[in-house]
C-alpha cells in the first residue's frame, strides 16, 4: 500500500512539474521577433555571444536584442504585447512571464510598448532609475546613459524610481503609485523627463507639452508611436491588427489634443511607414479636432499624410494605388471636416485639395522627382478626393465644392514648386467634377473652368504651408 501511494505521489509530482514546465515553455515559445523593418543589422546577444537574428527568432530570458542604424524590430514578449525596438537600441529580456514581462533598456535606445487593452496584460520597461509599468496602453521609453524619458500616448503608465522587481512594479501599478513607493501616473500626452542627475530614490516629475523640454519629447514619442502602431495595423503583426487599428485612433487623438502643432510631422512619419493606414490616420485626426479646429487639423494632417505616402512610393505617383491613397486621404479629410461644418464645405474642399496636392508634390520632390512631372497627377487625385468628400457632407453645394476643389488642387501643386502650365486644368477640373458627381443625391455639376491659380474660386485661397515636413521621414525616426 505504501508503495502504491509513493508511486501515486510520484506520478502527481511529475505531472505538476510537467505542467509548470509546459507553462514556462509556452511563454518562451510566445517570446519571439515578429518582424524586422529596414536594412540595418539585427543581432541577439545570448550568453555573451552575438548571433544574427531574423523574423520568428525565439527569445529567452537574458537575451539582448540589438538594432543597427536604419532598422527596427517588432518583438513579442508574450501574446498580446508588442514592443517595437527602434534603431540603435539594446533591449534585454529581463522577464518573459505573461504577468511580469519586462524589457531592460538600460543599455540605451528607444522602445514603443503596445499592450492590447481590456485583456489584463501586464508589461514593463526598466529605466536607469526604476520601472515604467502598464497594462492596456501605448507608451514610449527612451534611454541615453542615465537619462531617460517616458511618454504615454494612450491609457496610463505608472513610473517608479527605485530598484523594484517586475512583480513589485506590477503590484504597485495595480494598487496605484504613491509617495511611499516613489511612483507617479502618466495620463495620455504626459511625460517624465529624467536627467542623469535624478537619484534613484527621487520620485519622477510628470510634465506636459506646456514644458518646452517635454513638448520635444512628446512630439518625438508621438512620431515613433504612431508609425509603429500603423505598421502593426497594416501588417496585422502578431495578430494584433484589429487592436492596433483601435489604438491608432486613440493615439492620434492624443497628438491632436496634446501637441496639435506636431500633427503634420506625425502623419508624415506614419504615412511613410504605413501608407495603407494614412487615410484612417487623417480621419482620426480630424475626428479628434476640437470645435472650430477641424479645418486646420485637416489641412495639416492631409499635407503630412500625402507627403508621406508619396515618399513611401519613392516619388512614383503613376501607380494607381498611390493615386487612390492620395484621393482617399483628401476624401476622408474633407468629408470629416465638412460634416462638422457643412456651411463651409466648399472652403474646406479647397483647403483640403490644396493641402493634398502640396503635400504629394513635396513628397515627390523629396524623393528626387521633378515637381512638374507629378503635379498634374497629384492635383487630379487631390481634387477628386476633396470634391467627393465635401460633397458627401453637403450634396447641395456640389458645384461650388467642385470649383473650389479644382482651384485648390492647382494652387497646392504650384505652391510646392510646380509651374502652373504643368497642371492640366481640364484634367483637374474633370477629376473634381467626377468626384462630386459620384456622390448619390448630389446636385449635378459641370466641369469648372480653372485656368490659373487663384481664379474661379469660391473663397480666398487658404495659406497652406508648403515647406517640407520633416524630410525625409522614415519608419526608424
């Protein structure tokens, strides 16, 4: 009988150990490199030896992911969490357990943490002075020597100073940061900017974009965060496409409300990284615009997004895909803004068409393509989209909208360096007419006569900025 019980206990013990090992192995199998973007070198340091890394490379506790110049890595500590390790960074796998996953960034660099919301997932990043812990959020951590910044773009992040373990940080984050544990909460659009002189036992100081140093950090974090999330959404990286799409709208809203002056740069960077998401990003930005600011936000977001889309295509606007992307950006911007202000639909169409045309032409120039070579094509696409979008919001104003969209598109190309002669006014006008006439229930329109910029306009030509927006932008900024 005793022999039987000993065997039974042994079997139970073996089963328990096997279960624990199986769970541990499951976490280890989930930890991997999902995608590598760029042409730089990526290595993993394991037991002191650097080995080349590739997509689907399995990661272990103690591994260090190293990215070279011009390359970034999307890695998965465990299912539901994606960390984008930016260029020239070193991310050490301190813990890969689902409830206590942690990356150690003390060797330097930048990482965007994207945690699927409403699933209870926990994730943290170790800084030189402590830990930034969160669940269901998006945030960026950048480390340079003993200095670091933490910027929250969605949800909230708890930042602690002190030598806390992962489990301690997560426990304190759930209970709430206090003076006793040297912790603070970061809400969307806020930051911790810590200098090298900050002592480990000194609580972090939360700042916003009203502080000049923080404004720079928040804008930089916004650019890398939106670009990273847009790529996850576009490529459904790690099966997180739907979650990323939802998070993208929230992060863009944070940018609009916290650093609206950065919206052009942010949309340009994101559209270059993920052009298929550009129209959705612009729509999210205009949707988030405060009362009375929809047209201004549409103007900035449209110019940035079209510039990024064309730069992503290397200046090639002959592609139907690129033309459709330009048109869709203009359509989303014009429709969303005009829905908020239907009385100014024609003026909005002109502003958006001009911004789309200017941005796309500038994107081609940044890619080494002569502005005159692309002006007619981008003007046509911009006019079509803006006319269709604004007419959808205000169908009774179709003719005025068409005239304005055509005029704005021509002016935008000229403002970015194209000659008026290079823009076919007949083609541009026909495109705008076709866009407006494609809206069910809209009043029929005739082809507008647009011979030179600033003629046949319904409203004065808006002063759209035509200076390059952070050229050249890239996914690894």
